[in-house]
C-alpha cells in the first residue's frame, strides 16, 4: 500500500506531522503538495493529484487529504472514479472503522481546523489498519457508487 498525501495551507502543518508518523510506522508515502506554506493556495491543486493517484489502484493505495474543513477536499476527491473519500472530524473509533469496514474508504479527508494532533494520530492509524469487511452487501453498495 502506498499513501498519497495532499493539503492546502490550512492542513499543511498537520500533513507534515502525518508524514513523520507514517515513516515511523513503516508506510510508504508520497507527498503531492503543498510543499510550502502559502496562505493563497487552492486545495484542488493538491487534492486532485492525490485522488487521481488513488483512482489508478483503488484497492491497494490510499490517500490522506487535509484542508480547513475537509469538506471541499472530499468533494474534489470524490469526483474521481473509484475514489471513496470519507470526512472525519472525530476520533470516535467506531466511525473511523466503519468508513473502512462498510464503505471501503480509500481516501481520508480531515478538517485540520477541527481536530487536534493526538486525535488525528489515532484516527490515521486505525483507518490504515482496519480492513474492508468484504461482505456482499457492502460490495454491492460500492459497485452502485462506483458505477
């Protein structure tokens, strides 16, 4: 599994921390930007490349995208075929697990202005480690989404 990261200025600092955690946990990742803090940047410039990379290998690769709210980032990512971005604001591990278990979310969208570092660290670890259930009902629903 390769993890693609993307963030605008609002999530830039948190993305940099996530990179360190991923390295510590032994994950391969690629930072798709932003590569410097620019308060005038636009999130689609960094989120679209993440989503496009995940869409090429949606059952293996993952993306983690960040912005102020995570909403626009998820909307941008979800415009790509076979990308299923889930917006998470809470470290409620049931919700984090269900995004993987039931929805096979392959992109995690985080609202950096609404969660703290420790919450994010737990969420990312659980999200990366929790598998899709492979239950027929969930496969059927995902096929309807992905078309």
